[in-house]
C-alpha cells in the first residue's frame, strides 16, 4: 500500500555521492559514514575505544596531522588491543604488548625486537587497518566500508543545521542502548507513542489522539513523511519527518508557541542487540529567554533528564525486539505486528526499506544473553564514563560530598566539646554547631542522591506511578 502512495526518490547513479553502495536493489550498510563520538567528549591524550558494526576500533589523536584517526583495535603482531596502549613521544600509537608503533596511516614504524637492519615493519602484514574519519556538525564520523570509497560518499547530515548553523541552539546527548539500531529507529519514527510511554516526562496521555501519517516520498536513500495535524491534537502545527538511510532521522516542527524545533536521532550499530544513540534537539526560539536558559544550564544536568526519558522505554524495547526476532524478524513484520492505523505508516515504511534493500546490519546473528533489569538501567557504563561533562561533574560532586561528610563529622564531634569549653552563651553555641551539622549532613545526603543519578536509572517509569489526586 505504501509503495503505491509514495513517490520514488531518485537514487544515486553510482555510489560516488550517496551512501549504501552502487547496487540499486541493496543498501550496503558498511559503505556509510557513522558518527561514533561527539568531538567535545574526545580526549587528545587518550586512546578511545568504540565498536562499529562488530569491529573494535581504537580512536586517537594524530598530533602530526592534527586529526582524529580510527584503527582496528588489534595489533597485527599478537592481536593485542591497541586501545590498551599509549600515544608515544613520536606521536604514534604504541601497542602495550611489545611496543610496536604505528603512524597515522596504520603503517608500522618500529619493531623494537628485531635485529638492527631488519625490515619486518615494511611488510603489509605489519600494518594496522585504518578507517577514514571526518568531522561534521560537532561529531566524529568513521567510514565503515572500503576506504577508497570514503571521499566520494556523502556524510548523512542534518540539512537545516548545515544550511544555517548560526540560527540554532542545540541540546545534545548520547547513550549506548541495549537494543538494535533498527529498534531505535523504529521507535523514534513512531510519534504516536509519546503521550503514553513518556507520560509525565515529555508526554501527556491527555494529548493522545488519532495520528494520520503520510509517506510522501521513498527510495533506497530513505523516505519523507508528513503528519498534517501534528502533535498535541494539532495545537502546534504540522510535523515533517525525514529518514536518511541507514541511521539518521529527524522530526521538524514549527509552531507559534515554541518556534522551530527538531528531534534528531542518529543510530550507530555497535553489534547485534546494541547501538549508540546520538540525540540532538536543535531549536529556533521565538523568544531569547529559553535560548538563554539553555545556554546557561549545565550540560550534565540536561543529560540526567534526557537519560531518564530514554529509560521510559528502555526495558520494553529490549524485550520487544527479541519477541519480533522470535516471530521472524523484519521479514515477518506484517504477521508479527498488528498495525491497523495510519499511526504506524512510518514504522511500516522503515521496515519495508530494511526488507527491500537488504539493510539488516547483522543478518543471521543471534541476540546476546539476556541482561538483568539493573544492567538495562545502568547509566554509568552506557553514558557517564564516556561523557566529558557528566564524568567531570560526577568527580566534583563526589569530592564535594566527601568534604561535606568530613565537615559534618567534625561539627558533630566538636559540639559536646564546645558545651564544656564555652562558659557563656552555651545553648546558642551548641545550637549553632548542631545546626551546621544538620545542614552539612543534609548536603551530604542530597549529593549522594544526585551521585546515584549518574550511575543508575529509576526502576519505575513516571507513567506507572499513581496519578496525583486532584
């Protein structure tokens, strides 16, 4: 039904311009640029690790070329992970096992163990696989396919941001999610779930209504859609949706109340059952007040709230994709899912694209063993440890809490002594000391609660809490 309603988008005559390879009937998910880190979260003094499409990468700063490099995280000598090594004095990445060192292109520059005059480092077998990298819109992208195709392949970017970056103020976050990139994209393309799943966070059940979606163009490079009425029962205006294959989508909405807002998601496949989400929220406000507020708010505080929103559906999406896999996966979507309304047209269009262009990044692979609920709600390893803002804030909060605890203990210990030492105004002095102890103890307790929000999500989502009595 969708194919009849949609207008075919032009596909590239060759893959010199569009991602996905030059086969018009297949989207090669490796011939694509994928975001792997926000540039602000990278540390030039460290080797960062990431897994892209099942391949472990070592990401490091080449001070000679003044650019980020991405190597396969395996030394060709004995397959030790290079991410456990260091960047040496020459600016080369050095293997932690035997000190083999590699320059920016992956060429081996030194083998400390060979005899003088030896030339083993000149062999192609001594080289490390080097992945092309690019920087755009504050993100580091890595090309997953044939390096020779990288320069001719378009990077999937947010078009409105590229056209006029100075007009936007943008909130950014990321998280490693315990489900597939396909599941993530299917979820964020579905605007109709927001009033229910995200009730009391960014949604409200009272705003739920019919959702008549329309797919207006589709093809190998994705599809475009329209929700004419738009969210909140049409009070905000029409919303357009763009899916750029294989892993970028955004909703675009302009309203009198809030100005122009976009909800942008990149889904980068890590391995079967795991992906990295990059969520971006660009705004063009009608007023300067909210823009100023966003710019003044600490990024780590925003990330705590955004992590909580992601956890609204984290548990059930984890299980949902396994139920779908057991029912036959994308190819059996019409049988596995009952989709009787137009609210599901974007979900159908997306799964149709996956099937038509053979775009499953992990065909035939099985999901890893089940995780516990506690593991699914882990924030520290899925976000905090990789985020410069949150990891810095956590260290400062822990230090401040330690100081508050020490001072509270000192105040508590010294209160009886003051009662003995001070002969005049004893009661006010002891009361002041006790008050200081209580304030510092409350600060220690409050900082402890805040600290836990960097480590773990809430077990019960707000939508499932009892409604407040009016």
